[in-house]
């Protein structure tokens, strides 16, 4: 069975993607900071009959990242790495003139540095796979200028560029940066708590990610709405 490592997988998009892959028979290594919530997610996924390993911890921790890759190795390797864990930098979001520099450092450490470090750790397993792939979860804030989204958007823009370069340096892999579009997630609620406009459930964009895995287009940046509409 193929094996996926998914960070930030206890809820939101990470959990929805884990459920979809489990339904397809994938074995999973899942990460989240809150052990209790992660264990609840894993308990639900085991109903699909696949092997699921929970590794609670913080992706910025070197030992934790090594533990994720070791868990995948014990399941047989790693065919997919999904960097979904994210930090906003400030909750709620604030303008750049009020953005705490420590918050910006946290966003860069989680969204960029830890994501690259985990790729580096997992590359031997991904290279050994016949269909190795990396998905980095991006944001429209990485490409558009939205007030208060500067720190988070900058971190995602940096992640996009790392993904683009990785795709050039690892031609045997597929490396996709995916902008999922608007979703109703805890991250968005923390970012803009006063926004009551309804947003789609994370599960609604999962078919876009599955299309990438099924069709394996060239490495690059993709928008989930376009993938859902049948465009690239």
C-alpha cells in the first residue's frame, strides 16, 4: 500500500485529506500538536482498515520530524509528503506595522523552515518510491496582497518558491504547491474571527488534491478551484 505523511492532520484540510486517502487504501503517518485530537482522528480512520500511525508533536522539532519519517519507513516507505501544518504569525491577523516579529519568525519557522527540513528528512524514501510526490499547502495570500495577511502570505510565498525549486532539482518526483482556496477551518477562524461569511468545508476541495495524485501533472503551483473545474 502507498504511504503518506501528512502534517497538521488532526482536523481541517489535513484530516479531510487523510480520510480520502484512507478510503483509497493508503497507509498514513499523521502529525498534529494536540495529541488527544490527533488520536480521535486516528481512531476514526482505522475504520477504513488501513494502517495509521499518530505522531503528535511540533514540526519545528528536529526529533519529531525524524519520528515522522521513521514511522513511514516502518510502514514501508513514503510515497507522499503533505506539508499542511501552518502558523499565522498573529491571531487574529494584524497589519504589518503591528505584526510581532516573534510571530513572523514562528510563521516562517513552521511554514517554511520546518517544511523544507521535513522534505530533506523524507527525500531518501520519496526518491525510492515509484511515484514519490510532495504537496505543499499554499494560499492565495502568497500571490495577492491582502491587508493583515502580510506575514502569513510572505511565508507561503517563500514556501511556493521552495516547492518550485525542489521540482526543478528533483525531476523524478512530483512537487505541487496547492492553493486550496477559501475554506472553513480553525486557522481561518483564528485569523479573522469577525468574519461570519460561510465558507466551503475542507472536504469539498479534497477532490482537487486527488486529481493531482491520479493524473500526476508536471510539478508546479495549482489552484484547487481550477482543478475542481477541470482546468489546470
